[in-house]
C-alpha cells in the first residue's frame, strides 16, 4: 500500500511518514500541491493525506484536481484550523475523512485503515473485457484491468509504466482488442531495438530516390497503423530529434516521409510504454516534457510480481500446464512448500522470469512431483539478495537479484548474449549495459 502525504510543514510530513512506515506502508511526501499533482499523473497511490492549506495553495482546489485524475482515490484532509463548514465542504468535494492538528497517532491510523478498506471496496467494480489474457485476481491486477476497460472505451492516448517482464505489451494489446479500433491494424515498434539512424525511417517511411538512396518507396509504422493503434514500446530510448517529430504528428496527425515534402494524414491512436522513471529521463534531458504530457492522458501502472504475490499460484498452475502440453511431458504437480518458496521469491524479472523458472522445473525435475528442494536448486544464488531484503536494503537487494537472474539466464544459454537477451525480453545493447553496471564478467558465467 502506497500513501502520499501533501503538507507544507516538514515536521508534519516527517511525523506522518514515521508513523505510517512503522506500520509497513510505503510513503511518499510532497511539500506543494503542484509537485504532488505532477507526480500523481505518473503513479496512483492507495491513499492521499492532504493538508487544507499549502502555503499559498488551496488544498480544496488540489482535492478537485486530484479527483479529476483519479475519481475513486481515497483522500483524507488534514488541517490546523478545522471548522465544521470546512469539513462539510471537503466531504462534498469527495474527501473521505477530515483530521485536525495536532494529529493523534491513533486517529491517523484509524482514518488510514478505514480509507484503505473503502478503497478496496470502491476499486473492485465489475470489469467487462471481451478479450482478456491477463492472468490474476489480485486487487493490484484488477485495478489494471479496470484502467484497461476505461482506456479501451476511448481513443485517448495511454502511457504504460512497468518493469521489464511485467507484461506491458500484453496490456497494450488488451486495450486494442477491447477498443473500437480492434478491426484495424495493431502495429508495434520497440524504440530501444533500433539505432537512431533507422528509427525515423521505420516510423515515417521513405520514398524512392537519390536523396534517400532507396530503390523503392516504403510506408512507416505510423502509416501502417492508420485507423488503428501504434504501440511505442520503451519510448524513453527514442532520440530527442525523433521525439520532436512524433510530437508534431500527435499535434497535427500528419507527417512527411523521409525524402518527400508530401504530407501524409493519419488517424492513429498511440499507446506508449517505458520501464524507467519518466521524471528522471525528463530531468536528465533525455525525454521531452511536452511529449510526455501529450502521451500521458491515461497512465496505467503495472505492478511488479512481488506486489501481487497472491497471483503466483494461478500463474504457476497455468505455466505448468502450458509447459507440459507444449513439450508433451508427463503430468507434474508442485508441492505446497515448493509453491510457498516461489511465492516468496523477489522475482526481479517478474512474470517472464517466473515463466522461465517454471518451464525449467517442469523439464528438469525427475518424477511427477516438483518438490521444495527442486525449487531451491533452481533459485540458488539468490540467498544474499534475500538477506538484503530482510535487512531493508531494497536497492542493493534488487541489484543482487538482477545480477543473479542475468547470470543464471546466461548460464542456461551457455554465455550466448543474443539468446539470453531474447530469453530476458530485452535488447542485446540493453543487456550489455546491464552486465557492465552490475559488474558481470564473462568468467562469472562459467563458474
């Protein structure tokens, strides 16, 4: 559960943060409504604690803006100058509760608990998706499906956020398959897979002639997706010059092929995705802020597998059956203790890693039962990372998990980087960068 605190008093922010983190909530705090709303467009919290007065900003106005972005997110207002009139006004605008300063620990925790219970009820509406291959019944994945249903009913642009292996492409396809454009083309391009000099020709196409050096005219992805949907995966890896051209297309719905001055008009819905924090890319000058705001009409955040552990038994059962059928193997069952180990693993590679591990267990395990020791053997090397998680060193634990995950996949592919990048679902250049940053040497693979 992630809680946002919005208050201009540092002491209040720190006090609330300490209280909530002691109760194992994840907390992010903001000193201004402006920064809060900017971040809200990227990430949806489970609950917001919002001060009525934020310096020169009116908290009730911030409440209005918050409800426009996420109508059902629970908001608890806090104030040092509480009046009945103010409390009624906040409630009418959608606030769930109203707390007066000085804040009581008991009242804060009671209000938070009530708000989160309300959130679980209100965020579980009936979801009707005609096309749905997303496995999972957890509240986290139900929220994703709810967002998909909302997005599919419109032509609005969508920005999907999620770590590698969480299923961003599947979410994009699910939006498309449930939209009014489902009979039209679905075209995808991985922006990280193509070098800068090729991506523009892939997106916009080119004409035959001396200027381009091409022997024939070719249409690009935008033109191929006309009337349908274009999925721009890993968009933060796109060059700034290409970003500028994409922004212009989004604004004008027309473009020119390389080597041509003729305007090509298109009607394309764009869905973008990234596995990195967009705000960091914007701050570093790698991603255009104006393009981000054009794309981020409907944000969908896919939770990592570690945040939806209740879905793991369902996923394991599916991948066991799928692997057995696909490889014509004898039936296998997984014992309870073995499943428990899988549920408590960190899964840095998310669903893709879980699928690979289950496939390996089905193929390599002798006998009809996949036992706890079989799972432990398949996850050897992650002991140090688990110790770091227990110590609360999340950053180092994640790095260690990633290192071991990449090492194990390299070993499975006998050190072949191309095969490993395909297994991991990332580009070879990205894998090389990861190996360098994590200090993985070629000799480590053969240990």
